[in-house]
C-alpha cells in the first residue's frame, strides 16, 4: 500500500542576521559555513522530505529576507502557510525585541488562524556572548502560544527537532493539512467513493 503524502508550507522569519538561511541550510543540506552567507533577497524556497507519524511530508521552506532593504516580501507569500518559524539570535537583544513586530506582521497576513508557531533561539554555540536567557525565550513563547527550541545552525543542535516538531504539530492539527490525492493509497480519482473520510478532510494547502 502506498504511503500517505502531503505538502506543508513553512515560513521562516526574523531580523536580518539571526541565521534563518543558515538554519535552513543546516536542516536541508546538513551544512554550515561561518560568515559565508549573503543576506537573502526577497525570499528563497527550499524543499525537504520528512516522515511524520508515518506520513511522507514534502516541506516547502520559505526563507525570507530580514533586511528592510531586501524585503519586497508580499503579504501574498504568507498565503496558506501552515507553520511559521520565528527566529532570534541569543547574542543580539534587538533581534529578540523585534519579535513582536514579526508576530504582528505574520498574524495580520496569515490566512489560516490555526497555523503553528515555533520560536527558535539560534546561535547557542556562542555561549559567552549570550544576552537572552533560555527563560526569557521560553516566557515569550508561552505568552504567544508558540513552541520553543534553542538551536545552533553551527553545531546543528536543536535544528532537526525544530522542523520536526513544527511538522508534527501541523500533522496533528485537524483541518490544517490534507493528503495529496494523486499520491494517496486510494488513487487519483477525487470522486472515488471508496475513499476514506480522513483522506478528504482539511482545508488544502497551496
Ligand atoms: N556562531 C554561529 N553563527 C551563525 C549561526 N547561524 C548563523 N550564523 C552566522 O550568522 C550570520 C548570518 O546568518 P544568515 O543565515 O545569513 O542570517 P539570515 O537571518 O538569513 O539573514 P537575512 O538573510 O539577511 O535575513 C552568518 O555569518 C552565519 O554564518 C549559529 O548558529 N552560530
Ligand atoms: Mg537569509
């Protein structure tokens, strides 16, 4: 029997330089190059397959520009996002202080009210330079109904878990995703009367 499959759309946001692109490169390619990344312009999309609760998910990962200069990121880009990963840098207070404005932008533009929110505290490898404590991050996350993980794109700590947990929460949220009809075990025909009800539920992803 074929494996159930789905596509999930995740968006990564946060101030320029917090390490959004580095986290994605670590997650997708398991690679990190210090000081070699350039600022993202508009946005990049990466893909990664992940098995979650026995479901094969194709993750479309939208890496956005944090810099105002390169942000022509349209509100349309948020359309149908099922998960948003908010990032800050534990060595940079302003990246933590500006999280609220990222939250506001996302809340205004995400059309799915039940999208999954994850807060990632990046660069924990730079322990000597840390200015935002674990407790500060956790408190912010709790106050805004976000999951919370501390991570380092440099060492890979926490990175896989962050993306896995977001994906798992989406899969476990009824109506936030649906199986790909053409790849489902029941074949291509959407009018297939033998199709299980669980294959039909959900709001669809773009
Ligand atoms: N030590 C350390 N450096 C990191 C880590 N993650 C990213 N960096 C460095 O931080 C700098 C910025 O990383 P980027 O991934 O380009 O940041 P960004 O958030 O994508 O920035 P924009 O594209 O401008 O929004 C680069 O020099 C990275 O090498 C980390 O976990 N630890
Ligand atoms: Mg970037």
